[in-house]
C-alpha cells in the first residue's frame, strides 16, 4: 500500500510543547480503578529508528482526557443503552461533544480545532468509548474527515470546511470510500467522476458509510481515469445536500446501533472544480494516509470498550458470592481478568506509541496497523472474557457488557480488517529488511 512509511502530512505546530513523559500520574479528579495513565519507556533496538521515549502526560493531555471523561459520564452514559435499543443518529450527543470542543481535537486552533494533538485525541476517544462506542465512531470518522481536509485541502477548502466540522455545524463529516466490491480493495472501486466544463459529475454507489444518514459533508472517492487499480482514483468534498446524492436507509447491524451506517448513491451528482481534494489522481494516497491516522482512533475506541467491560466484570466478581466466597477470590475468574489487564495495557502502550509518532511528524503507518490489529483483537478477547467471568449476567441483554461485546466486534473490520493490517505490517517489515534497516 502506498501509505507505507510515508511521513505524516499532518505534523502540525499545534501539538503540546514538551516531549510527553508518562509517569503513571492519575489526572485531577481521580480515576476509577484500571484507569491510571501508564508509565512506560520504549527502548529502541538497533534496527529501529525509535528513540527511547519516556512519557508523562502534558497538562493538555490531562485536560482533554478529563473533559472527555466528564462528557462520557454526563452526556453519553445516561443514554447509551437507549441508543443501542432504539437506534438512530446521536445528534444530541454530538452537539454536546462539539460544545465541549471534542469534535476536532487534533485539528489546529487556527481552524477551530482544539490543537491538542493525537495523544490527547487517543485518550479522549478511549474515555468516550467506555460509555458509548456508537457515538464515538461518528466522532472518530468526523475527526478523520477534518484532519484529511486540514492536511490535503487548499486554503479555501480548509477555511471553509474545517471550522464547520469542528463546531458541529455540519452534524459530522463522513468518509465515503467503501463499495460493494471495494472494501479491502479500494482499487476495485467503480464510482466514477467525469470532468465537465463546470466541474465534475459523480455516478456510483458507496456502502457502509458511517453517519451516512446525517452527515453534512462527504469525502468521496471516485475513479477519474482508466488507470488500473488504485492509480486512477481522486477524492472530492461533496456537501450532503448536493442534488444527485441520495442517502440509503440505516443498515441493521450486530452492534453500534446508535451510529447509522448507510449506502450512498450518486446519480449525476454535480460538484464544482473546487470540490477536488488533493489533486487529480492522488485519491489512493489521500485515503491510505487518512486511514493510517484513523486506525489510531479505532484502536483507542476498542480499548475503551474493553476497559469498561473489564471494570464491569471486576465489579460483578467482587460483589457476587459463589460456593460461599466472592467470585473474585476464585483463580478461574482472577486469571482471565489478569489477562485482560495485561493485554489491554499492551494495547494502550502500542496505541499511544502510534499516536505519539503521528503527533511528532514521524512515520507511523506500521505502528498504527500494529496498534489497530493488537488493540482490537485483544479488546474483543477481553470483552469475551468479561462475559465469561459474569456468566449469564454478562449475556443478559439488559446488561451493559453484552452491548460492549457486540460493539467491539466491528473494530476488527472497519478502517481495514485485521488481515489488511497484517498485510501493511508485513510489507513494511519486508521493506525495512531489504533496505538493511
Ligand atoms: C459498521 C461499519 C461502518 C463502516 N464505516 C465505513 C465508513 O464510514 N466509510 C467507509 O468507506 N467504509 C466503512 N465501512 C466499510 C469497512 O471499511 C469495510 O467493511 C472493510 O474495509 C472490509 O471490507 P469488506 O467488508 O468489503 O470485506 P472484504 O474486503 O470482502 O473482505 C472479506 C474478508 O476477506 C479478507 N481479505 C480481503 N482481502 C484480503 C487479502 N488480500 N488478504 C487476506 N485477507 C483478505 C478480509 O480481511 C475479510 O476477512 C464500515 C463497515 C462497517 C461494518
């Protein structure tokens, strides 16, 4: 894939100043168990260009995590079960997250974003996903759209769209890449954009588009010439009310029911020349670079879901008595929860490493894929163990853990399946090996 090893284009000047050093310090206001920020040091091997990293959260990291934790508690948690039961698009939730400055955390302040960087974004997503993974995926995709316009847009595109996305004035942004025959293989895309005297006309259909029902801006990929595979793709900014753009009905899904996922049809959909993002023929590169960043968000989302499921299982095990003693004293219950703690800590470290690399303008494609495949698979296993530790109480549809188990599954599918992440990782390690490094 073209995105491999490319320098991050979004290395902005808006990230927190000092080198972040994590020391295990809990943020102000205290934390529930299992949420203390990690202390870690990553040492480089002679083959890696990674320096030794010693992280302590900056005041910005702590502030953003605290804002997100409060939003999760006050805005998302009270309604998450209802969104899951009734479905629909979480407009109210997103409006309140926008008010709290959480819709464009990594985007620069000059464009209306929080300018807090990718580490803060990752911490915030994990906090929010603990409460409502469905609202969080709409936020993640919209943040990705804002970042892609910030990174690849011209001054007019950036100035017009990014502040609106940050403020929630467009509800959210949507990322329209996948099609019926083009999920893992975007080069199989059939949607076309034809050049006209006035601009472009787009025809085709997209599938599985997060927030497709309500998004005010779509980033749309289409084939603009007959070059084979990914080479002929371009990318367009299409307002949601453009004639010729039709939104499908929300799909029935296993989880994330409080997030709409729809098909989008383009039938003679006319856009001006100003809609082209990043230059004709550069669409595949734009998509791969956006997905590299998006994977950090999805790893963070999966982690939040699994941490919450684990805390619920611990709470259940400590207050439930079997054979005359608390479940939490039985080794058969303790060890799976110890595995959760171990693997989720590893997932957190990998995710923060990828976030730190992106934030500091270093190559992060391989690390984002490693974080995504590990965090999502570990989180799925952790949610499964949480149900195991709770027995029928975990399987009960009225229980929160059951929702987390359904919600976490898709993190191994979207923004590139686990198999696709392994392709990215293996290509990168082979390339590095053949280059002698
Ligand atoms: C809830 C949800 C929300 C989504 N939101 C969006 C969105 O906002 N925007 C968007 O554009 N898309 C979105 N998607 C689509 C998602 O990105 C794709 O489903 C995903 O990329 C996989 O594509 P596919 O479903 O076509 O699977 P396929 O590509 O058909 O893959 C099927 C299986 O084959 C495996 N496979 C495929 N190719 C290879 C290979 N070369 N080597 C080994 N194994 C392979 C896959 O890993 C998978 O296990 C969403 C999907 C879901 C479920």
